[in-house]
């Protein structure tokens, strides 16, 4: 909840700062003032939309299922093995790699 409030407060402060910094005066009746106001409105709008999109709750998995990282395993990856004419297994190439599988219960 605090994360949502902080994101919204940050968006409001950003919008207020942008409006204050790019405020137009009556003497700026030319085209430059309207362009600056349009750019500021666009930045504010994108900031608010970004904060709203980030603040949404996203539930992609079933919370009854608990997942964690399993034990570290290491082994050869991309290796080519064959049996030579003497009946021995010969392996070449590849690389030694370590990984941790995700275990869900």
C-alpha cells in the first residue's frame, strides 16, 4: 500500500514541478509558449500513466504453490560424445556450466 501511495505522490510532485517550471506568462503569447505547454502536458501525462501502470497489482501465479531456487547443479552443456573403435566413450567440446532449477511444491 505504501508503495502505491509513494508512486502516486511522486507523480503528483513531478506534475506540479513541471507545471511550475514551464508556466507561461501573458507576455508569452507566441507559438513558443504553446509548444512548451504541450511538451509539459505530454511529460506529465506520461509520468502519471507510468505511475498508474507500475502501481497495479499483478498476480501471475497461484499463491498456494510455493516456489524456491533448488540446489546448485553443474555439468557439461553442448558436449558431443561418441564411442571410438576401442569401445571407449570420448566427449569433446561444450562448456562447464552451473545452474539452479526452480522447485515448486
